[in-house]
C-alpha cells in the first residue's frame, strides 16, 4: 500500500469516529446537559440528538424519575428536652437538569443537611407526646419547607416520611407502664360498666316481674270478686224467685248456727235482730202444728 492510501484510510476512520461522537441517543426518563466550549448550551431530551464533536460536551445523564433517599437516624431534642432518634425517608424528583447541575454541587448531601436542620426546627417546637401523635403534620411541614428550599436547585420534594421516632429507653419503659396502666383502667371501667348494665337489667327484670305479678293478682281478685258477685246475684235471684217465708229463713239460721258451733274455731257469734223475729215465727209455726199420733 502506498502512503497516500494509508492516509486516506486513516482519514476515513477519523471521520467515522467523529460522526459517531456527534450522534447521541438519550434514553427515556433521562436528560443530558450539553456544554459548548465549557458553557451551557442546551438540555438534551429523550431520543436522537446531534452534537458537534470536539466542541460540544455532554455531561453525565441525569435521572428524571422519582428517587428515594433514606437518611440515617438523627438525634433531635424536643420541646420538653427529650432526645429522640428520628429516621426519615425523602421522595424527590429532578425537574430541571440545568439547575441541578449548576446550582448545587452535591444535591443529595444538600438535601440531607437541609432535612436534618428542618427536622430539628420542627420537632424542637413539639413535646414528645405531640411529636409521636402528629407525624402527618410533621411530614407536611417538612415537605413544604424542603420543597421551597430545593426549588431553586431544580428539585421538587414530593413527600417526606418519618419512619421511626425512638425516645430513650427509660422513656420507652415509662410509656409502656403508662400504656399498661391505661389498658388496665379501661378494662376495669368496661368490667364495671358490664356489672352496672347487668344489675340494671336484673332490676328491670325484677320490676317487670313484680308488675306482672301484681297485675296478675289484681286480675285474679277482680275475676274472683266478679264470680262471687255473680254467685250472690244468682242465689239472691233464686231466693226471690222461690219467695221463702220467715220460718224457712229462721230454720236456715238455726242450721248455720249448728255448723258454726260444731267448728273448732273460736268465733264470736253475731245474732241479728231479725233472727229473734224469725225464731218467734218459727215457734209459732211449730206450736200451731197438731200431733198426728194416737191420743
């Protein structure tokens, strides 16, 4: 091969590799920052892009998807001077490749430091009990503050979550004792309420039973009285229908006195005035009778 042929082949190879350097393919959910002669030129979006070889330089691609970063536990002092260990996790998205490249040197370190500072400011204004029961409010406050601070870096903070709030061991033991005491108290209250309801139901049942018994006794007495009244009315009607005379009535009185005298009870006899008249009538009646035997 002649020298001219070798130079031509070398030139062709150089042109080929130069052309390859001028073609860039940007994947989906990535962005590339192009610098021309050391200055920002443009941002490459997903797809095929053409750059000028040896003049344009494409910086490392930036991931535009939502990213998750977990920070190690941080000691934080609450308003009531309790040191707690707080473990947090942050979700963020890069929405401006140029700003995240030139506005901040290490955005992850900056976010971590900013999160720690903001967390101490927020927790420092809360008591331990309030911090343990207000995670949603704390998360919201952290997200608002962090999103406002990271906006100029081309970063949007989607949400912040507190994974754990760990108080000291002595505080945890005291809280467990308090929770056990509270559970015992609630159990005692529930037991007392159960006994109370049982007694109330028992009393209500006894009351209803007494009312029903009283109503039953009343109905029985009414029915018995009505029966006696009907019996007396029937006897009275029968007597008046038979038109008994005075001697017959006196005779019935004498029979009744004989039954009373034959009983074992000590009773007081009450003899009405009409009874003497009946006896006199009976005597007269008996005296008027003539013997029917032989003389």
